[in-house]
C-alpha cells in the first residue's frame, strides 16, 4: 500500500513539473538606459530677453529698460571643458532723463569668447570680449548720437532641455567707453549691466 501511495505521489510531482515548464515565462526586468550627456559642440542660434541698467558719467542719468535680441555662436567640447565664441545684437529701451539732459541706449551688441565646464546637460561659463552700441544724448533743443566701442565681461549658466535645445541665464557688465558730446559740452562714458534669459537651437 505504501509503495502505491509513493508511486502516485511521484507521478503527480512529475505532472506538475511538466505543466509548469509549459507556462509562459515572466518578462525580464526592464532597465531604462542612462540619459546621455548633452553635446555642447557645434553651431547654435537663439533669442534672448532681459533688462539692462547703467550709468552715464558726468551726468546724473542712470538709463534702464527692457532689452531683447538674437545671438549665435559655435562651441568646441573637450571632455567636460567647453570653449566657444558668441555674438549678439540687441534692441534696448534703456533711457533716463535728468534735467536738462536725456541719455538712451537704443541698441548694442557684443562679440565674445566663452569658456566653461559642462556637467551632464548643464554648462557653467565665463565670457569676455568686445562691446559696441549707440548712445544718444538729448536736451530741449539738441540731439546727438554716438556709436561707442568698449568691452564686456560676464558669466552664465545654460541647461540642455533636449539634444537640440538649451535655455540660458546670463549676466554681462558692459563699458562702452567715453565720447565727447556737444549737447553736454563734456565727455560722457556709458556703463551698463545686462541680465537676460535666452533660448538656443543647436545644429
């Protein structure tokens, strides 16, 4: 009797194992691939919007206002180090009046080098180069515009939001040098601060 029960048990176990072998296997665990680092190398173009505020020497005017424009550049990347060049051209509503004079900065532009450190899709950089722009002096009866040349330095951060798009935050200090104005009868230098956000498309 015991042998019969043991034989039946062995048959049942064999049948159970065979049935389990025929069942479909559960899928293997899925592991998402790690996000690839943003490629900062290559050409890009974009647009920006911000605010600028400054000071005109030998006067009590401190022009300020909204600014916006376009930029373009090229980056070279070596490991985590990124080097490049960028140019931009801006329209500006910066102006101020302190009787009897009004100073404004209708437009400006820069041509700069950039160098920084990339960490994944983040880029932190320093920038410096050439600045130029138009400074306009006015009084009740006279108006005079000068195109002035100077320099700029700044810093910024940029974040890749897809492989072709990045957003940036940037600060620049700009010195457009000094020119003599007939309106004021003296030499006036224009110093400016620019804080802006931008969006770039990378080719």
